[in-house]
């Protein structure tokens, strides 16, 4: 019905145009004939001529309408139908679907629309996988500490021992940390956090981030080495930089059972390099490509929630900071952050 309606509309438009054109042309032609015959045409001749004009206009309009309809069906209609089928599948959650490329969808504006929709589908498919992984990982991450809390609470009910309370508090802190990391990642993904561009002292920011881990490093029997010479200034967001350094130090502490954790800051080729090096278990080569994936843990232990390095990578991308990782299994790892460097003299920064 939709096709018939469109066909009739196009046909009548052609009919009006052709009829007007032919009528005007015949009017001029009739005057020429009358002038050549030196007499006026009879009523019968005029009627016959008008009928022929109408028949010709009708026939030509019908041919134009049929031709236009065929061209429309083979080009625009077919391409639009492919796009509509694709969007319907997309609306039903079929993110693996791709647009069937007809002749019109291989060039011009339709091709651009098809390319953009295919990219959108691919992104939605990736988001769907990420959402499923997120739900599964989050469920597992919550289930384990909640089970620990429940078990120690049951034990404490029958045996009032302080270590049970300490264990409950530590596990509760782990759950709180997980929730905080998840919420922060969500805010970063939804672009709710806009990094500042204030002139900061990177040296001071790194020192403050490390101070919070001194006690935990000493409790674990590790040595802490901080090599920060001079003061380096740059434009960035102090809170986000501190969060990156803190997560790297926490990661080093997590996978180092003996030896030293070294934090250094230096100028290198026009950039500021912040390095966190440990003497821990290191990372196998096959794990390196995935260490910044969410909930992925390359170590054999159960510590952490697999979000620390993901946060570091997300913030680094936001601040346009480069990351390099060096690791030797059994000998330790080194994570380096490279910041574009600016001097305080250049920006007139005064402490």
C-alpha cells in the first residue's frame, strides 16, 4: 500500500508536468498550423488533438513514473530497507549484525551512514561484553568478602576474639575499596570527571601519594626507596596524578613479598618520568597485554579487585600520560608514567 501510494503521487506529479508542457507546446504548434493553412482548425480537429495530447501525456507520465519507481526501488528503497533491518536488529539487542552492503551503500552519504552504524554496533557489542564481564566479576568480588565477613561473624558469636573483628574490618574495607573503584571508573567512563589544568608540583604530589603507604610497607618488612631530586612543575590534576601513583605503589606492595619498592622522579627527554619499581614476582609475558583490563589479575594471589591498573590506564588516557611497563618474572616489575613537562618560570608559578 505504501509503495502504491508513492507511485500514484509520483505519477500524478509527472502527469501534471508533462500535460502542462505538452499543452503549451501543442498550443504553439496549433497556431503554427493555422497560420500555414490560412484557416482556423475545426472543433473536431481540436478535440482530437486534445485527446491525443492527453493520451501522450498519460503514457509519458506512466513511463516516467514506472522508471522512477524502479530506480527508487533498486537504489534508495533497497538501501533504506537494509538500514532499517539493521536498526531493528540493533533495537532487539543483536549487536553482531552488520548492514548488508548494496550498490548504493558502497559510496556517498549512504555509505557514510552505514559505516557509522556498523561502528556503533561494534561499540555496543563491546559494551555488552564488558557489561556481562562486569556483572560476573563484580558478583564474584562481592561474594568472596561477604562470605568472609559472615564466617568471621559466626565465629565471633561463639568465641569473642579480637582477631575476628580485625578480619571483619579488613574485609569490609576491601568491599568499600571495590565499590569506590567501580564508582570512580563509572564516572570516568561517563566523562563526569573533567581533569584540572592547574600548575602543580609533581615532586610534592608523588611524595604525598607515597607517604600513605610507608606504614604498610614497613609492616610487610619491605624497604622503601624514594629518589626524587629537585622539583618538577607541570599542568595537570593533582588528585588524579596522586591516584595513579597510589595505585601503582599499592600494586607493587601487593605482589612483593621481600626486597625493595623504589619510587623515582626524573626529567627525561623533555618529559617527567615517575617510576614505581618492585622486586616482586613479576609478570609473565603472556599476561602483559591484559594487565590494564578490568578485573584481570596476572598474579596468583587473591589480593585486590583487578581495578587498580585499569584506573591507572583510564586516568593516564584522560591526562594524556604515556605508560611503559617492564617486567621480568621472578625479579619484579617497573611501571613508568611519562608527563609532558612545563617549567614554573614559563608560567610564572610561585609557591
